[in-house]
DNA sequence: ATTATCCATACATATTATATATGCGACATG
DNA sequence: CATGTCGCATATATAATATGTATGGATAAT
């Protein structure tokens, strides 16, 4: 049994004539006659009633026709899907995002431009932390991860830079420096520093502490936040100050104010990671769009970068 | 693209090795290698990552595997169904029943024995009248019809006798003959005869009127009943008497009593009709069972014929 | 009666799948 | 480091299969 047999079967059934079906199929009548007969023999079932004027489905044939159509439909879907996958037009991308990355406007921007060129690709987003995302990549439970470098185990991963985001200082309402637009780290050396556990993002964590060191001060470590974005509520609660990626300024919580940091300021670096073996066209396309979107976004003015924010 | 390609595809994917898959498939390794490569070329997609130790699905291949399995599963179902149809073990029978036939205990008996030998065949029942059933057979909206002969247009139909059911007289509560177990038609010649329209069952209708004629009386036609079984409620309402198939004695409505008719008594003949071209094995099997069940049932005692009735 | 239509059969040819033999590269093992 | 083994790829030959061409037979239309 063969898909060709099924195609012949439904075509003959549809046209009620082997001759017509043959020309529809671009072949001659005798071979089609033979194929139909052979198919019947293989199945052990008489599919058509040969009449003087064409052929007519037997009851058994009529019962089998919908099933044959279903197989042909699936087969067609299979080929369409394969073509789409080859062209990077269909499929599914599981996108992993490091802590606080969803707040970055480039992400929706990139997703939007990707949907424009590949509307049939579905996306699933998941927020996690850099080490977990790298593990997810390795075990193929995520396709693309936006991480805060360095990645713990870069073997078999292909990592490329996305952008360097400035950081800002988050101060609670009523802090003595609330009116200062620009603050240096040594000015807040006496305030407890709210920071996330190092395991969730060793690179960014170290960058913050290094910046303190370069500023010549040692931070007093305050309450630990559950994630990167989780520092802001703790600042709002007056537990201390925090150094966060600038995109967190979109969180307007409890009167927290955000302030530019004078040099030396830490930077929140983001990179995109995929498996090295990964060669799904959609994945490459998405990464490409992600990178160009980030490049363009970095050139934009701060007002354009955060369109709905009062930064 | 071919079903064989799909089978090769999933087998190689399952075993992770072309060599293993080849022996699983009962073929040599080189042709399988070729077929896989050819399949990839036809699809324009790389399905496997050739490694030093076997092969591994690419992401695209992994995406396509479930679809390939689905097609193979459907194809398997197709063949199983075809075999079942050939053997008369699967399928669907649309059974049409003439008026009042559902009350005949042979019908459930036959259906039950049929389900014992062909449990995967589904049945749908429909009650109608003989001419409509024959039309339904002709237009293939019914597969088997139990009718009251003669059939109006026996061309292209194959009709065979099932049974001759005795008829009984139905009397309303309080009728002067209620206490008589056996009644002759001339004894009720003065009571209006409730009967169904001739169009709904010309054969049975004529048999009743002929019996009256043979008894030397002419019936007074009373209210017309909508169907054969519909006479009983009208009798209960006191509109007259009726002559009905004996199986209607199972309707215990409003004190109607049923009485054996002394000869000459009409008989309610039943026959089974199928299309002549009909050669679905399940249909033949069902008809065969129907006939044997009827033969056996006719030999049974009246008490056994109507087990749950007080006849 | 004659023609046209449509399916079946017979044979030849082209296409396709498979088998056999062999080569190449990568790992494992002594 | 050499050697053997494993696994996939290639090349060629052969077998299987599908298709094309020519033709016959049956039935309905003219």
C-alpha cells in the first residue's frame, strides 16, 4: 500500500471514472486501472463496482474513502510543514528570558517584527535565570535564551552579544538623595544594597560589586531579593537601595525613584544563546532579528526606548 | 513521498541507527541510507544529523516525527478497517424497520446475536413504512429494511421472507366481546375498523381487508391511524376495533384487550430487503442471522416468544 | 446497425527499490 | 600509535514496480 494508491483511489471515486481520473492524474487509463485493481487485491476488498458507464464506489469503498482522504490530508500537511520548517516559516520557538529581561522593550519589539515575517511561528516565553536557562538549552527544553553573560558552560552553546544596558540606582521614597538626578555609588555606600542571589546571575551580580569596588567603597549587603526585578519592592519597603537595569524604571512601585549612576557604573550585559547544533531556520532568523532590533534600539534616544514611561 | 519513506523515517529515528533500523525493517543498510537521503532531498529538509555513532534527529526531524507517526497510524487503521470490512467485522448498518416491527421481539434477539459475533459493528435503527423504506434502500440511505411485502419496486432489491406473524383483534375496554378469547371477523363487522393508511403498508392493509372479505363481511372503516401501532390508542379511546400484528399485544394501553382471530385470519408478513448490489459482508451476515433468528422464533411457544408479556 | 465510450488485458519500457561489494571516517583497544 | 571495529556513504547490478502503447470486449447512444 502506497500513498499513490490512496490518491488514485479518491480521484477515481471523485470523478466516478477511471478514464477521467487518469487524465486528472496526468497518466493513461490502463495503468490506473491496474493500480486500482492491485490496490483492491492488496486490501482484499472490492472498492469499485465496474459499470458500463464509469465505476461506482462499493459500500466498502464508500466507507474507506473518508479515511483515505484523512491520510492524504495528513500527508499534505506533512509536506507543507516540512517546507515551512525548511524556510523557517512554521514551527515553535521556546524563548527563555533571564531575570527582568521581559521588562526590556526590545523583547516585544523583536517579537513583533518576527511575527511580521513569520506569522505562523508560535512563541512561548519563560522567565528564569541565566544558569537555569543554559541548562534548559542543553537539555533542549528551550530553543533560544536571552541570558546575562557569562554563561556557566559555553561548550555546545553559541552565545552572541545583544546589548549593554545602563544601570540605575533605585531609591526609596523620602531618601535623602531623591532629588539628585545623578548619583555615584560612593554616595549610597552607607545604604544597605538590595541584591539578588549570585546564583541567579553571576555575571551581573559581579558587575555590580565590581563597580562599587571601582568607586572605592564596599557595599553593605542588605536583604536578598528573590529575583533581579524583585529588588524594587524591597527598595520601596525601605529596606535599602538597589542597582538595577535601567529598564526596571518602568516599575512605578511605592514611590521608588531611579537615578543615573555616574562612572564607574555597572552595565547589565545581555546575550543570546542557542545550541551550537541548532540549525532550525526559524531560530537563526529569530536570533538575527533580535540582534538587529537590539542594535537599533541602543541607538535610540532614552525617550524612544521607553515610549510609555516617564523616565 | 511514500508511506515506506515514513516508516523508514520513524524506524531510524526510533533506533537512532540506520544499520539497526535496516535489520528491524528486514533490509540491508545501504538501501535504507539511500532512501533516507532521498526522502530528505524530496522534502528539502535535513532529518538526521549523521554522527560517528549512529544518527540523531535534527530539530526539524524531531518536529516531523509525530506527524509521520500519525500518518502511519492512520494508514494502519485504514488497513485494519479494510480487513474488518472484508470479513464483516467492522462497519455500520443502518437498519430500517416497517411500522410496528420494533415491537417484535425477534429484532432485539437478532441484534443481540449479531453483536455477539460482530461486536465492532454499529447499528442505527429507524422506524418508517414499507414504501419509504424501499425508497431509502434505493437511495442508499438505509442498508437493510424489514418491510411488509410486497415491496412496491422490487427491481434492484433483493427481498426474502422472514416470518408470518399472526394477527389479533384489539378491543376497547368494556366491549361486548372482551371475555371471548377467540373472535371471528364477522363478529366485529359492525364495529368501526381502525386501520392505517394503505400507503404506509399496502400489503398488510390489503391482507386485513381480504380477510374480512373471506369472512363474508365488509368492514366499516373508522378513524384512520397515523401508523400501524397507532391504531391501539385509538381503540383504547373507543373509536372502534382494530386488527394488528400479534406483537402489538405488548402495548398495554387503556385496557385494550387482544383476541385471537379464528380463520380466515390475516397474517402480517415480514420480509427483509437489501439492495441487490449490496455485498457488504456485514450486511449479508446480519440478514443471515435475522433469518435464522426468525425461523427459530417462529418455532417457539407464544409464552417464549413474548417473555415479558402476559399474552 | 453503427459508433462512441469506457474498462480490461497484453506486452514493452522506464522508473524505482533493493542487494552486493567496497570505501571512508571515527572511535575504541591493545 | 597502530589496528580493528563500527557505522554511514557510494557504486554498480539486479529485481520489482509503475507506466505507456496497442488492442479487445462490452454496453449505451445515435
